[in-house]
């Protein structure tokens, strides 16, 4: 039974935390081929005054740092299979042509 603990800075809305829990659950259950009810996600929030990155408290970082956070939707989005062009699908694979070396 997977148990995932996530630490985030306090202040994210409930809907964002809900989406995070769903995305993590979906990823884990797909990878481990488990029932959704077997996966537990614990989200722990921490005050920005108690969390530092690179020696600088999050509460003192500029607001531009928030834009550097990864997009959760893009992070947990399933890759879309690219269609194979018809011309490539019909053509047979070519064998590499190499010149044989003369024997001595």
C-alpha cells in the first residue's frame, strides 16, 4: 500500500491540494497497477517563515519565484501518442548499405 507524503508551503487553495492528491493517486495507481483505495497521500503544509530554499526564507522570496513552480497539470499529464505519417507507415524499412572490405 503506497503512502506518499507531500510537503508544500501553506497558502494553496483547497482545490489545488485536491487536484494534487488526485494526480498523485492516478500516477501511483497506474504505475503500480493498484486499486485507487490502496494509495494514501498526505499533504503537509508549512509556514513560509519556516521553509528556506538556498538559505532564503520563502516568506522573503520575491513573488516571481512562485512562477518558477512546475505546472502540476503538465507534470502529471499523460503523453499523447504521435500519429505515424501515412508515407512512413507504407514504406518498408531500408537496410543500411555498407561496402564490404576486401579480404587480405
